[in-house]
């Protein structure tokens, strides 16, 4: 008896994924809940576990193929005894093939395609249409000769008539033969493609503007230095800066609700809750897990949740639930040494706060020049929904809360 492995529900607004890497091959014995394949979605990479114990008898979707929710990925023959028939089948076909003259390899995919009428994968069809390729121009490597997206890219890279269209629509200067030999072409991951697309969409859609301010971090740093050991001993987590910033942001969002809203057609949707996204850099790209209901949390709870989300992001274990529903985002470029930047909105949100490096600078305080640990803050916002006055007021409220952290405790 064979059990089907299908693409699971991927979460809100996610309808398709790309096959990243098969962790098992046909004929391998698998155990229940053992990871079979890694799927790359618009937001995270997820592993699909085996629903039963048995032998992986068939892989339907190849690496690089785009698959929709509930699409068939593989078949598992239940029970270890199924391993022997799975291995015996190729030997039989090999014997049969040996008794016949070798077929011309160029005709094999086409013959399989005619016999089963297996259509090209949707992503391959789209790429072929964009590059004006016919089905006969591409040899399929998928199941029963199906043409996959990777097959189309291979055909383009090998000098097909539409090779020049394989690259992005912006013309790319040709490299000399000497330089070409030293280049490396690597396909963008689905996550990186999505990051690029969403950031460009945000620039094209929103009337994006950035306002700046600076904050004296002396009070927060003194408070942190005084209580960090006691805080870690009691709560089991280190006291960082993100807890203070997240709490300061939630206070400001309550006062300036437009920054916590989004545009839906001709409507403005005001969110009466604060789900704060925290941008985290990983080796696969930038992800933004969400601290849900951050306005109802204390600083210790926020630090614990940010710690959990950060570990999950770096280990590739974020769930779809961890990534959904954010109403505002905080990006901390200071951990990489950034002194100043203008963050891009995380659409459809209308605001994102950029934190930066803490640097000692001379400032005027009470008529005297003193050295203080200063940080530049940047608020990028959608001017279609947030007025300049509201944006500036929001940033000043964040600044006030950080320069006098007692406001956070007293809810001022």
C-alpha cells in the first residue's frame, strides 16, 4: 500500500513553494515524522515529514520545481519489505533495455511526453512564454519527461534563441572571455527572490518617506548595566536593547494609530493590537518574525520571545505562524555597525523603525558640551496614510521613552 506525500498548508497568503532539497532518495527507508524534503516559500523554509514508516518509492516533484498547496510530492510504500521490489524494478528495465538497440537520447523526453501527455510545470510554462520558447525546444528531466523550470533555464544558458531573455529585463553587459571564466552564476533562492520582489513592490506602491532623530542612550545603558545580572538570574534571559525599543514602539503606536494601520483598497485598517516584527539576518536572507501582542507584554516577556524567534530564524525552524500578522517592524542595523540608513517598508505595513550603532559623540546638554552614547533613529513611513506631523511625533515619543525609561514603567 502506497501513501501519498503532499504539500502541506503553507499559511496565510502563501499558495505555492519551491522544492529546495530532497533529503531522501528513491529506495531509502524512512521513519514516521522523518524529514523528506525542504520546501522554500515566500517567507520561510519548511521541512515536510514522512506521514508513515516505509520506503520512498517515488519522487514526483524534482528540485527547483514550483508546487502548489496539496500537490503530490512523493509516494511511500509502507513497510520495510517494500524496499526490495523498489530496487528490483530498475534491474528488470535495465535488462530489457540491454536487449534493444540504444535509443537516441534526444528523442526520449519527447517520446515520454507524447505517451503520457505530461504538461510542463507551471513555472516552466511561464518562463518559456516569457522567452518565446516552444515545448519542443526544451528537454524535460522531470517525471515522465515533464519540463521543469530548471530545464528551461538550462536550455537558455546553453544558447537557445531566447538566451538573452534569461537574465533580468535590465540589459547586462557582456563579460569578456577572461572575466566570464572567473564569474560564478548562482540561482537566487525563493526567499531571496521574494525579498527582492517585496522590497521593490513597497518602493513602487507606497509614498515612502523617512524622518530622523537621535536618542541619548545613557539612561537605558545605565539601567541595563545596573540590573542585567539580576534580570538574567530571575528571568533566564539577557537584558538587551530590543526589549526597551519594542516597548517604546508599542507606547508610541497607541498614541499615533496611523503608524499601526494599513491601506486596503480605499479603506484604512486600524489595528487595535501591536504585532511587532523584528528583522533578523540569516545565512539565507532577511526574515521578519513577529512578536505578537507586544503591547501586552513586559520587557522580560519581549526579550524571551525575541530570543526564541532569533534562534528559530538562525536554525531554519521558524513556523508560518511566527511570520504572519505583523503591524509594525523594527530593524536593527546597529548590530552590523550601521551608523545611519533609511529602512524600506515591510508592505503592507505603514511604518518601520531603523535602529543604528550606539556611538559616543559630543552633544550640548544644559549649555555644556558633554560626551554621550548617541544613536540615530530612522522612521520610514507611508505618506499616503501617515502625515508628517504624526511621523515626527511618533519618533519623538520613542525618543522620550528611551531617554527616560521610567515612562515605560508608568505608561506615560
